[in-house]
C-alpha cells in the first residue's frame, strides 16, 4: 500500500453508526431532505487561549476522492452493515454539496463555525468521521505548534516527530506544524507531498557505528561539508565540541545537543565555541521539548529547536474537541438540548471585531439569515470552499495559511499569547 492509498483516503473511514443513520433515512425518505451540518468546538482545551484551524484543504482533497469502491461495497455486503438499497446508493456516492468555513491558519474560539456543510442529509451524514478525524488531528497539532513557534520568538523549529505517531498521521502532523510556523520537517514524504523544506541531522546510532567520535565527525563532514550539524553529546559534550571544531574547522555549521539540561549546556557550548573561534557555529537543541521548555530557553544562546513528541501529540491536547452537528433541516433551525452538550440551531457565520489599532476584540457568531451590519474594522471569517461538490477557485495555499496565522497572532491581545492557563484570548458573542 502506497501513501497515496492510505486508509484515510478510503470511504470505509466512515463510521458504522453513520451508515446505520443513512440506511434508515433512505428507507423512510428523509435522506433527501436538505440539511446543514456545522463543525465547531464547544470549548478550547483546558487553559488554552486560542485554537488554530488546520486540515481544511486536506478535507477538500479527501472529499474529491471519497468513493465507495467495489471492494468496499463487497466488504459492507459481506458483513451485512447495510441493506442492498443502501449499498446501491453508496456505490454511486458523489458529494455534490457546498462547504463554507474558516481558512487554514485562522484562529478559532469556542463556538466558532469552523465548517458548514450543506447537502442532503444522506450526502452529509456519511462525512462526519472523515471531516472530524482530519480537522481534530490537524488543528490540535497546529494549535500546539503555534504556541511553540510563538515561544521560540523567531528562532526556527524543526518538526521531527515522525517516530512518535502513526506513520500516516506523521505526514499530516508535519504539514500542520509547518502551517503553524515551524521552519522545516524531517519527514521526507511531507516534503514531497506538500513542498515543505526538509532538514535532518544524524542520530546517536551513527556516532556509535564508528570506532571513535572523531571518525564519525570526519565521515559526516567529508560527505556533507563543514556547514553540517554535528551531534556532540554522545559521550562527553566538552570533548565532543572540541573534536567537532577540530574536524570541521571554525566554519562548522551547527552542533546539536539532545540530552541533559540543554539550557546550561547551550550556555557552556557557546562559550567553548567562541573560545575555539567558531563564533558563527549555531547551537540546536532537542529532546522532549514543548512550548514551556522552549520559552524557558529564550534567554539562552540557542539558535534552533528540534521538536517531536509534544507537537505530533498536540502537547497535551491530542484532539481539538470539534463536533459535527446538524443545525438546519429544510431551512428550519434544529438544535440539540442535552445538558452540557447543547448546540445552537441554524446556519451561522462569524466575523471578528477589532480595535482601530488592529487588536481583536471579540468573535461574533450570527445567523446567516440575519447578518449584522459590519463595522469598519470587522473581518468576515468564513470563506467559500466548495460549490456543487467542486472546490472553488483560488483557495488559500499552505503558505497563505502560514502568513494568515502570523497576522492573526499579532492581532491578539498580548494576554492571549501567554502560555499560562487562562480564558480564551477574546470572547465569543452569539447574536
């Protein structure tokens, strides 16, 4: 199975209960009723002050290929998941509805209408797991990565978490991290598929392979040139730095420190490198870093970070907690009223209000049938994504999303960028 044929690209990503609803709705004639579903998060992860939308373009790509193949129809038939009439309907499935939503790189808050799906009930209900699996994963990674990028304060971060998550999720995680401000990834498939710059250094195995640390350094410099990054903490870091500069010369590109108290070690390494004449040699640190560790290193002479586990797992919030809820049937608002899980009926859109200085004030969510009069500094948040089952022209690119997020973070009140627990950076107002 190639990466273009990942399990996430098949229609059987659909959940069993979705097909149960589909079969029943087709049988009683309600499957054709025009509906609107909405994706939103009731709350942000505990203590977070904002979320970052990611995965929207991957949803569009997935919808374009969302088909129930003959093999999948045979599987559903053999396991009696649905009846023959439903199988026939699935065999001809093509999504022909409309999508509006927040662009990738947009900030979101509790209740933000991140995605609106308009189609028949039957067309839309089978998409719930597909849509949520992509948006919940990618937005969780992007939200964590944005906090790390802000904490790095302009210093580059390499995403290197491919060994800490599912092999296919790793590609999506690298994309989401890049969207949120990471400079590069070590994931070559993410580089091939999305054009993300790739970088990497050697692991300790390479050092241990050779009879001495010097032999390892010489082999790497001989192949990669002196502007490479040498891993100096396999044995004794002080000796490692001395050997690295002796082998590569003062033009050594960088050293990497992957263990220990990296702040203290970076300080000592900077002093040693300067004393050896390698004043332009950069210092990269890695090893179980998250946004809090990165922030704590801000005053240290660290030039770049390598982050793995924490970013691909959402740094403690592995899902964005988004839900996919039916909000309108035949033009009539519908809403769930369960305690602690209530929803607001009707199709909605949103705008963000700002001060004249550009600082965000509030997120205003309103019924699309009754929009407010926009103010001078109000910015609409939903954009057209798909019409009649086809993506609209000129959708924002991955690089557009990176730039959009940078502007969005600058617009937050300064309290909104704190890493400490707190309320959402701006309130959500429902009209």
